[in-house]
């Protein structure tokens, strides 16, 4: 079978139960009466990249949005099941979704810097909303740190007062990653972060994902199987079932999913027989 995988990266982790940061148990996601995702169980390892792949409409983005309670923002949306983070169910009664999103940040498909804010203010916007911290010197220090983490500092250090919308598409996406980092999350969710970018900008984001796993956990939805093979340690393959709900077909190390899948449907998708 043709493989896109970087074996050195994707087989590098030997995981124990204690290495998993997010435990998903019997997760079902609904839009009104329609079930979009059904009975998903998976354990997401800490400080690694987990890719979610599958054809359009199979529930990948919906599942991702369930991991930090963004799904329920949609009208009529709800979740059944459990998502365990730090031994706590994020869907337990009384849990504050805003606090959850400080620990589990998200970067969306289309770069969305705040156009009326400067580059610097874009980075610290979330931090301002989540705390009483206001010192300008601290803001500037944090912005520099996060922009360096997002591999963007050298490109924008002389443009900090310019609008975030003045940057290129790839720079805007890295700016959004820096903004997510500023609230000091433990997990960063990325919903097709490279789909609107050119190949050079895409490569920079991929390199950034690998670098960020030194401190953070990354979960990325992607249509690009080559990308999943290049950057991820674990891969989840989803398909739409007969009742149109997205289901998890296979979840394993990227090495195994791409070279020795257990399910024939996974092999057919990876080899291009459908999707």
C-alpha cells in the first residue's frame, strides 16, 4: 500500500494510559433530532499530534468541536456521553464552557484575526478577556513569547501596531495560533488549518505543529492524507454510517493506519478507492 507517512515522527511515541490527556467515552453529537456523530470512543495522547481524517460530511469537525464545548454553541446542538479532561467530565453539570476553552483552545479553518485590532492586541485578546491582567509591559512580553512560539515573531516584530488583517493568509493563521497560545491552553484543536493556504504556508504550519508538541497536545482535522501522514502520531478515520451519523471506523498510530489498517474501509479510503 502507498504510504505518505514519516515513520521517524509517527512511530516515535510509546504510550501508556497515563499519557492520555483526553478520554472520549460513548460520545454522541446532535443537531436537534439529527445525530451527527455516534458512539465515539477514543483516548488522545498528550504532547502529540492526533489527526482526524475522512470524507466530507462524516462528522470530523463536529467531533472536534465537542472536545471544547464549541458544538453546543450551534442552535439546537447537544452532546451525550463524556469527554474526560484532567479526570473531569467537561460536560458535567455546572462546568463553565468558557473555562474549558481556556484549557482547550481552537484554531479554525479560515484565519480570523480581529481586523480592528493590531497584531499585538490580536495575540493578547483572549488573555484580556479571561483575567484582570492589564499591564502593557506584560502584554508585550506575552505577545512576543507567543509570536515566537508560533514562528511568526521575526516576520511581524516591526508590524506589531498594524492590523492583524494586513498580514498574509499564512501569517494570519499563525497569528491565530499565537492568540490561542496566549491563554496558556494544554490542548489546541485545529479544524483544517491549512485548507486556505498555499504550499509554503502549509509547510510552515505543519512544522509548527510538530514544534508545539514539545509543550502542547494537538488535534487536527484534515482532508489532506499526506499531511496526516507527515505530522501526526495518531490517526482517527471517520465515515458516515447508514443512518448518516459519523462514526469512528479506526483509530490507531498513524504508522499502523497508513501501512496496515485493520478495516478494509480504511484501506480503501487511504488508497483513493473512494472519498
